[in-house]
C-alpha cells in the first residue's frame, strides 16, 4: 500500500541501467530528500523576496522612469496618486486606493485583474484555515501507527494515503465545504463585475466613444456589400425605428505589407546610423555596407554588398511611392465582406445587437463593434470556412506541441525533481550527493522549479504566434484564446502528466506485460490497482508543488524589482548601440501581459485546489503567494504597466469558467481518494458536486451575462425607439474614417538620429542633386544649417531628411501623442482619439471618402531641433545646389501653408519632427514603381543614373491625400 510497493525487482543481482530507468519512471519522487528541499525553497524564496522588496524600496525614488513611468506620462484623469521620496512611501498609496479610483486610473481590465487576484487570496486564506485546522490533524492522527509509518516524513503523514477508512469522511465533508466556499466567492465577484460593467457603460469615455454605438457585420454576401445592403441586414433585426449610418470595408491591397516593410526599413536605417555614428568624433574608416534585400537582388546583376545608408534611404523612398500609389488606387468599388453600422444612441445599437445575437440574416454575424485599435484587419475578410479551417489547424498545432512536450516533461519529472534519481545513473554525482546532501537539497529546491519556470517563459510567445494565424478578428479575443491554450497546456502537461506519469507508466507496463504473457488484460487492470497508484503518485509529487509555489513569491518580487528591464537597458546602453527610437520606447510604460499572468494565477489555483486535501500545506503557501502578489501587482498596474488594448473586462467569463473547471478537477481527486481508502458511499456523496458546479455556471451565465455584455437589451420606451438617427455627411465621414483600415491613413514614420550625430550626418549623407530630374550624377549633399539667432530653427524652410532628437527629448512624454508610439505603448491610459466622438477632433480621414477643395488642417508647431552648424565650411549650406532645393530638404507638409489640402504621410505632432524626402518618384503604370538601380548603392564612387528613370514631379502629387 503506497510507497513500500514501489520497487519492481526482488533479486540479488544489481539492476541494469535500463531497469533503473524503468524503476525511476515508476516512482521518481520517493525520497525524504524532498523535505530538506522544501525548507530550502522556503528559505531562499522568502529571503530573496524580502531582499528584492527592500532593494526596490531603496532604488525606486531615484529611478521613477522605471518604477513609476505612469506618474509622468499619464494624463490628468489617469494619473495615479503621487508617491513620496521615502523608502516605504509607496505602500500607503497602494493600500489606500480603492476600486472606484482604480477604474479611472488603470482601466477596467486591470481592475478586474486585481479583483480576481484578491478573490484567489480570500479563497485560499479561508481554505487554509480549514486545511490546517481540520485536514492536517486528521491525516496525522488517523494514520496507522506502525514501524513503516513511523519511518515516513512529515509530508507523507499529512497525506490521506495511510488514513483509515472512517477518517476519509473528513475528505468528503471538506470537499463539500470547499465547493461552497468557492461558489460563494465566485458568485460575489460575478455580481461585483456586473456592477463594474454597468458603471463602465455609464462612464463619459464609453458614452463618447464611437464603438459603443457601432455594430460590426461580418460574412456579408456579395449582393449586400453596399451601405444600403448593410442597412437592409440590420433592419431585419432592428427593434427600433432609428436608422444607422453604414460603411463597407474596402480592399486595401498590399498596403499593410508595404507599411510594415517601410517601418522595418526605417528601423534598420536607424540601427545602421546608430552603430556607425556611435562615436561621432571617431567614425569608422569605412561606411557601413549590407547585402540588398532579396527582391532588390532579383532586379540587379549586382548581388554583392552595397552602401547601407544610401540603399536603405532609397528603399524607404521606393516604399513611400508604392504606398502613395496604392492608396490613390483604393476606391469604393472593391467592397469586402465586412462593414459597420452606427447609431446616434448607444441604446439603439445594443438593442439591435441583443436581438441579433442568435440570428444570422443571410448568413451574416452581427455583433457589437470592438474599439478600432482592437481589430485584426487582415482576418476580417476571411470567410466562415477559412476561419474554421484556421482554427482547426491551430488546434492541431497546439495539440501537437502539447503531446510532443510529454517526453521532456517526463525527464524533468524524473531527474530535476529528485537528484537522487540522477545519482543512480551518474556515480560521481551520487558520491557528491552523499557527501553534501544539505547543499544538493537546497539546489534541488531551487533549481528544479526555476528551470521548469524558465522553460515555460517561451510558451506564451509560441502560443501567441499560433493564435495570430487562427482567424481571430480582435486582439482581445486572440489574447483570451492564448490564455485558454496556455491553461490547457499547463494543466495537461505540468499537472496531469507531470504528476501522474509514474502511475500511468506502471499501469501501462502491467497491461503490456499481461498481453505478452497471454494473460487476461482486465484482470491485469484490476490487479494493477490504478486508482491507488494515481493517488500514491499525487501524494509523492506534492512536495514538489509546494516548493514550486514557494518560488512563485520570488517571481512576484522579481516583477516588482523590474530586474530584467534594468539589466537589459543597462546592457544595451553599455555594450550595444541603441537608436533614439529604442531609447524613447524604454521610457514608455510597458504593456501588461494579461494572458500569461492569468494563466499563471489560474494554474496556481488549480494546483492548490487539486492538492487541497492530498497535501493541505499547499493551501497556506498559495494564500501567501496571492497575499503578497495582490499588493505588488497593484503597484505595478498603478505606476508601471498599461493595458495595451482595453476590452472592458471581457476576460472575466473565461476566468470564471476555468475556476469552475479547477474545482471540478479537485472533486474528481476527492472521489479517487474516497474510492481508494474509503467506501463507495463516500464516492456517491461526492459525485453530485461536479454537476452542481456546472449548474452554478449556467445559472450565472443566464443571470449576469446579458447585462454584462449589453448596455440595453431592447427594453426601450416608445420615445426612445422612435428616435431617428442623424444621417449627415459629417457623421458618415466620421464612421468611414474611424472604422476605416489604418493602412489608408496611417502616417509613415521618419528615421530618427541622435542630436550628437547631426553634424557628422551632414557630411556622410548623400542625396539627390536636383528637384526636376534624376539624370545627373550623385555626390555628397549636406543637411541644412541651423539659425544661430534662433536655436533649433533652420536658416530657411528646408529641413533634414531625418528626425533629429536631442538628448533631453529621449523621453516618451515628448512622443506619447504620436500614433507610432501611442498605438504600441500608450493605448490604455492616454485615451483613444480615433474612437472618441468630439466636435473638434482631427481624426485622419481615410481614402474611402472624398476630399473637398475647401478642407484644411491645423499646422504643427515649428520644429525644435538642435543646431547642425559648427563644422567649418558647412555653416552656410542651405540645402540647394545650382539654385534648386534638393528634394530631401523641403519643409514637411505640416510646416507648409495651412491652406493646402490633405496631410502628408508622416507624423507631425512632435517638435523635432522632419520629413525623409520632399518629393517622390512618379510611379510607373504598373502597380508599383520600379526599384532604383543598385549601381548607385555600391560602396565608393557613384556612376550616372539611367536615362529611362522617370523624373520628379511635385511634392503634393505624392505627399498629400487624395
């Protein structure tokens, strides 16, 4: 019964290596060695956690950009409480900030994350009291007292493996009590989430947002891909008399790919310049070179290396021309199978969405529209069949990854979790193990969980990349699927396979052996005592999970200390050549990875629930972790992390369902314990629990979900139902622009260079000579000089082809309102101008609408860039050659006359911003403009350009919107 039956050999000769390996597979966790490992893990975890917390408290006041970036960058509404300079002054604001203030400060997603963490803490604090006061004393006192049990460790006697049958009733009672406690906290928090969602619906941000009153229609048949067709589709499920505005998606061709290539090329050019100009006073003797991209090598006989700066600059120009050409060719005739319908009142939109939730007029799907920045545009045109196929293939890859990981997971379970197993194969290690058992016990308690944790750091990245190909139409739904896949993987591999591998192997080997000996397989199954082996394996592995959960406290402290961020930034600044853009991004608040953290928290909870009666000491360990982490994560979400894409708390239902599953899995383990050491009557008393948990799930779904998802369910008054929506042209343009594909109006980024390299860049940059043709030769052209009387201003209207960033502006606060930085780092706390309905908004218009001759735009302030003068012989250079201004040095469109029509391709929000190229090459009659000849990228001299290369036309032809 239990551990004494784990050996499979009864013979005098020593077993072979293969036999030893099979023996270890049967029982890899048997050893009193694990008790010392638990104490070592507890000591190191608590010790290092306290040390890191103190280190954080000492460093925090001096490094606010790392430990409190949101204090500096957030707007007035989202600014967290101020922090003092004292060592522990951060504790008081964290403890005193309540949930209503948190919603405004960090958003609903982050608030629900903290509420879920608090719920886990409260659940396991209450369960810990029952486990320590009831379960541990019962298991210890009711175990049989004999020579064998006296030789067992304390962790073994706390398990129910050796408890007499009558005492197993305590397991049954605790199973019911635990379920009741979990149900109470889940129900209480479900009600709280409903309250938070209703307040969220009433908030000013939601009431002013366009997506709140907009529906998204997908899978539109070809005959209905017009604005009138969308209105007919919505009218079939519209319980009101209000008419919506409609917009149909347009085919943007290869615009997203071109813009992505442009961004990557700009970043590559920035990296080349940062490395080459790292020490402006000591430039390398040779200019940087590189091999052209594959598509450019195909158009040239020269496959060798070319000048990197000139090549990348010309490639950026080519991509800009292609972007402009494709944008100009997008029209309303090429409609896509998705569109949007917007009402003047939120009540009308939600009433239609609620009515259409189970209806699919003409095969379409009508749902509430997400925020524009939440959409995954490339997946919207997919058909139902294509989306199903992508999901199926994604499921195949996830399943394959899960199954393939079983083998390395078994090796971790056998060797890393118990070093004595490794000593049986490695005699030298066994000698060291016997001589220094205390040291190796400490190493085992630290190394095994640590290596296991490090391995799984890569899994969220893998699953996220797989989910990107699964056809999800929103980023938040993709994150929820990533979380679901991660949780399934962890439960199957880390919990079930890892914990039960020895029992499963013993059972399978017994069945195979019976088949080989022509014995009755069913009798072999009964003799194998599968249930007993399962419970024995779970009890034997329980010390490992205790050490693993103990080390999670160290992980929480590492998150607080931001050690990885500090180390990487220091390493990059010291040994690498970071670009100005990278330096700015380092000062931005990083996005919070909800999928990974939710997965970890639910996995910890699942482990604790499953081992709550098998090893009750796991309950206070889990309660300790959540008790510490609820404070640390609250600080991080208030002062450090942001929500990249706000979903409005839509993670809750996925969390609730997984916690119900964890409780049902724990009930199954309780029933197995009752079957092994108890009676069938005890099993029958536990069987109703899983069904009651499912009934509770469906009750909450029917009771709370409709009001959580919909602001209004169609219960409108007669006056509200008869309100007619406005159909003005301004409102229609607003819908078309804000729910138009970002590739139609997204400004292109400008290469950034550091101010200290600006003067040197004047000497190394080579650009075009004339603004009228390309038939001349190429030579060195310097950047324009700056005014000595007006620092930061140029002598004329010409500007450099790069964005020069001074040292004192390498900070996210100068760039947080620009789309290229805001979309990646500031979407959760600075507001979304592309989603808010304001009379004075200047949202960029898409190419789906027409530009009127009288339209105008506000011009940006004059650039504030450092002087580029100071180099002898170049102070008076005005960017002109032969009386003509070079195309690269004309002022950006945002600095030109405000009466011009449209906007340029670039951002125009920052003070130091400039254009890359003023004029562009006229596109050929094909879809894309031809690639420039590679001859001019060769390192060294420059030859003449072919006469067939088209000349330049006006800037406005390529740089303004149509």
